[in-house]
C-alpha cells in the first residue's frame, strides 16, 4: 500500500486504541461490520490493511477464520502478537494480493483506501480474492468529529489519510464491480439508535456482493483422419453467479 505505518506510527496507534476515543472507534467500526457484513461462523475473512488486528480479533470471536494483510512489518507483528494462533497475518501489498481467486468468503477494508492512491486496483484485487462479500469502512468527511480529529495535535492515527466522501465510494464500487447489489450504513447519532442511514455518522460502511471467478480449461477435440490437427477451443464468456446467503 502507498502509506506504511512505521514503528513510531504503529506504537502511537496502539496507544491511541487504549484511549476512550480509540475504544469508541473500535466499538463503532466493529458494530458496522456486524451490521453490514452479515457473515456466517466458519467463513474465511481477509482484512486488507489489517493494522493492529482490531477487527480481526472481533471477527474471530464471532467464529470467522480470519486472515490479515498489512504493508507495515511493525504493525503486522503487533497484530500477530495480539491475535496469536487465531489469525494468519502476512506482510504484503494491497495492489497485488498474494492469494488465489475466490480464496475468501469475504474481504474487508477498514480505513485502508484512505492511504492508497490506486484505489481501483486495490478494490479490484480485493474483489478477485473474495467469493461473496466485499466490505469497505471509511471515515465520513461530512461528520464534524472527523474534522476535529484532523486538527493539529489531535493525535488521531488516520489524520494523514485522504478523506473519501460516501458518493466517491459508491462510484468507485460501481466502476470496478459494475451494478452489483450494495448496502450501506453509518454510525448512528447516539448509542442505541436504530437509525442506519445517518448522513453525519462518523464512519460509513459499504458492502457489495461479489461475483465469483471461474476458470475454464481449453477443450481439445481429437482430429480424425484427413482433417486438420486439433485446435484448443477457448470460451470468452463470463459466468455470473451471485451467491445468496439466507
């Protein structure tokens, strides 16, 4: 990924998570995942840009088989220490994921796109390795608290990221994935509120259905006597299957 959290930044992030603001962020972002991802226990979930593993720990506690990818070696080591044997953490690049097609039931990117420039490539790679769900969470530039967190001296670990308006996320998903089914939600205006689509929520989540990829092998037809040699026949069609989870 384009921005790598170095040792000092990773340590500052870990310290911030222990503050009331950090605990509030962890609670709200995990609640958004629960609301939008709608996964089953036993699903394989990949967190691209997993940071210190906060969301992986939450999903693992809910029965998911979790994997994380992080560009920064220090952050990846802290995440591995936090999760132990509960997760597999790799150091890698979000633009070129080291996984096969359809390796995971769901892929999440929590405050990851804010730190990348080639966002379409990151999203395309996430969709490639997912077979059912793709879930994005980003800070909402419409929220007053977001701007307060970016003031000098605020100490927010994501203050250096580029804010992505909700309409930019919708447009990006449509450009990369096409007109797939999508749902969105935001953090509510007060705890316990049932309001899902609050435009001034501090965090937005966008969850999109993903079409699995299928590979086809060339079909060779055996030639009979007097005919030309057999030639491989390849199909250029695309099979579109949308997995529906009840």
